[in-house]
C-alpha cells in the first residue's frame, strides 16, 4: 500500500506544481479555502487552504477541502471539482495540507509552497499504516 501512497502523492504534487509554474496569472490565496482571495505580500509564515490561478484561459482553484468526511486535494474550475488523489486508496492527513505564498509586493511573481501528508485509506493494520510527507516550492513563470 505504501506504493499507492507514493504514486498518488507524486502525481498530485507534480500536477499542482506544473499548473502553478505555467499559470497565466496568480489571482490570490485564501486561508479558509473560500473567498476572498488576496495577494500574499504579508504571507510570511501564513498557511493557506487554497490558491487561485488562471490557467488555459480558465480560473482554477487548487484546494484542500473536506469531502465525504475526509480531506481531498482538488482542482476546482468551471467544469466542477476533480480530485488529485484516489480517495479510495489514500487519505490526506488532517491539518497537513497547506499552501504557503511569498511575494515582495503585489506585482511580484509569487513563490508558492505545497505541503501535504498522505496515508493509506482503509488500512487493515493501523499501526503499520504508511504515511508520506510531500512538499515542494514553485515559482510561477509566466506572470
């Protein structure tokens, strides 16, 4: 099962990193996961639940939110919500998912940190459940 955790985490962090890196614009971050979204000039040490960007001419929100009693890593856009992980195989560890954001001024390119821990879903041996930490920092390029 630890292979499932690793694969899901690597896939999720890779997809989020690429979307952020090549986004057309940064539209803000939210500490609650809901509007308002604001720049992160005063964001040193602040954790955010979601980040809003424009990608492929469409507004997208990268988010960690409660879904069916558990946390999910998702992309929300005009076509709906799509999960970045297989929630039948892995779970986001409570309070582990956060985005960080650094900007010197509101016009500067933000540097976004992505952090989350995944664990096996439905482990038959809770004491031996695999939990893996995932973390990266991305500088948005196309702004």
